């Protein structure tokens, strides 16, 4: 796409309201601002006419919801009107079950510093039902794989607790992983140390408990430290 404006200065826009902000080029000719709308009969007439012909050719092969969306998109290209674009957006979102989907139109505004003027884009997606079913089954069992791999992810880093304990000169009791079975056991009232005693998270809890008991025993054997009242 060529320049989205031609001969226009910032000051020219102070009192000008665009009717087709997304799909037009703003030009200044003989001191007058004009919107060159991207539509049939407007700017890019030949190219948009070809797009419309392909969309019409696809309609006989589409389901009802897709037919409504394609017809609405054809109307957008014919009129260039913002309200027709809104109606197409609604029809496109309502088309939930089609095995073929498309992004088509003046949608991307990255080339415009104001984030208003759209560049044309077209992408077509189709569902591979066999592969999609395999991915669906894998996603359904994802938690089983996660629970079974017992992989520890240190999402907040590692070693901070030990370092802090060392700085405070107190014993480090252990680390508890952020883990799905812990959350699940807490919600259901079944502690992981009882429901899955051999699980890595359960072993971590037991280790902390053992270290806590050991430190309590050590503390009981040590003489108490007299406290000096602060005046």
C-alpha cells in the first residue's frame, strides 16, 4: 500500500472529521481534503473487484453462518462504510463452527502513526480434523502428563530462601514446589501427603516437617536465653 496520506499536514486535520478512517487515503487537492475510499468504484477498484469475485465464488460452498459473514464482507468492499464493517465483524464472530476461517480486509494499522489507517491483510485457515482431534486428546490428558513427569519448575528462581536464612542466621527448613496436586488437595481437604504420599511434593512437605521437628528438639535442649528488658 502506498502512502496513507498525500499532501496533508497536521494542521489540515484540526477541523476535519473522516467518514472512512480505517479504509481510505486522505489527500489534499487544490486546498481541499478528500477521502479516497478503498472500495469497488473507489481507490484500488480493480484489486478489490477481484477480491469480491473470489468471495462470491466461495459462498456456494460455505455453511449458513459463513455465507452471512462472506456476504457482509462483500458489502463492506462495495460500500466502504464503517457501519457495514461493524456488521461484518459481528457476522464473523458469530461464525463459530466453520472448518474454514479467514481474516480479510483493511485491518492492520501498524503503518499509521495514529493507529487509524488500515493496511490490507488476508489469511485463510482450515481445520485438519485428524490432527485437531489428536491435539484435543493430548490437551485433555495434559494434566496427567504434568503430574507424571514430576518436573520442577523454579518460576520464581531458586536459592532465595536459603540465602535469606543464612543472612538471618536461622536454619533453612526446605522448599515446597508450586504444584497442581497441592492446590487440588487444599481445595478438596485431602493433603497431598495423605493422598499421594510418594509424590515429590508430598516428600517435600515431609522433609520440611522433619526439619521442623529436628529444630524444635534442638531448641528444647539448649538453655534459654535471658531477655533483658529495654528501659
